[in-house]
C-alpha cells in the first residue's frame, strides 16, 4: 500500500480562536486523523499520521497543542468490541460483556449507546487517552464510528446497500435492513485484493448476492478499486456531506467517518 498521509490547513485557522472551534480526533490501531472545524467549515485536516505526533505534537503543534478548544471529540477505533441489543443490555452485567473482550488489567472498558437499538462495549489500552484527557479539559471519548453510523441512518439506508469506509490499512462495513443496523464489522487489510476478499466475505455472511447490491464507499479516495469491481458492478461514492464548506481537492467522503463525529458533539 502507498502512504496515505495527508495534511490541509486554511489560512483562516488561528490558534488564538481555538475556543470557538471543535477538534475531532480519530485514533486507529497504528495512526490517527484529526480535523479542526468551525461551524460547517474545515480549517485543518491531517490523516494517516503516527500516534507519536498525537502524544507529543511537533509538525502539528499549532493544531493539537491549544487546550481551550470549545469541544474535543476523541473517537477510538477498538480492535475488539461487542454490540449488544438494548433490550438485552443491563449495566450491572457489564463485567460479563467485558469478558468477551479478553480485557487485561491495563485495559479500560467503555460502554456507550451506539444507536436507538444498540449498546456498544469496547476496550482501550489507555496508553494515549491519559495524555489527551490531561491536555483537553472539554473532551468526549466515543466509539470512532458512532458518527458514521448515525450519518448513514439519517439517509434511510436500504437492504440493497452495503456501506464501506476504507482507511489505509483497515476497512469498516455497515449493513442496514428496515433502516436498522443489522451488521457492523471491521478488518485489517494490506492489499486491494484483500479488501475485495473481506468485502466478498461480508456479503457472503449476510447472504447477499453481489449482483444485486450497491457498495457505498467513503474514506480513502486513492485506493485501487479494480479488485472490487471484478466482483461488484454497482459501486458508488457515499454522497453524505457532513461539512458544507470544504476546500477544492477534498471530497466529503474522504473524511466522512471523522467529520461525522460532529453529530455526537
């Protein structure tokens, strides 16, 4: 895979005005993304950078060091999680659900509302979060794809659509029926062929016919989709525009899973 590191910033960004801005951070297994948003305008965006830059900002010191952002939304992309139907979830049973996560003594367990029908339970190694919590007084910690799923739900998804968010080395799938989330999962991949394999695996698990479904893609605009096209003839770019003001050269779908966190702020 090629490098997917990207950086954009507007001349309108001012660290002195951080108290008026929202900072969005999406932490993945090996890298992170961030965006600074003012109302519906993107002021800064960095994607695909190592955790070390988040913990001790150097290149992004102007964007990540201000501590007085109006709101900081920190999205965690867990490697292990449990989605529990709300009718089955009881707070006093959290230790039982946590056992399915194979959590160690150093892991912190989170339980959050995912949508109107589901609760999500996940763990985090808590190596980066203490630094961010100490840095940003006004913060929220969320499951990183809560906003993405919420944004999809507002479009009234159909049973013939499979939603895919592609990042540099991981892919996320969501499937809805009767406008309710029926499936969510993520996989690590290293080549476009593996991406196609996990997509085919997901459609097979859902008992969907590749000829009858539409792949709705967001995320990495540079990925080679030729392997996917061999199996799926109907592939569209996710049309959701979470921010109204984006600079030329940046498409809404490129940073949808990140900017959709504004729905949770």
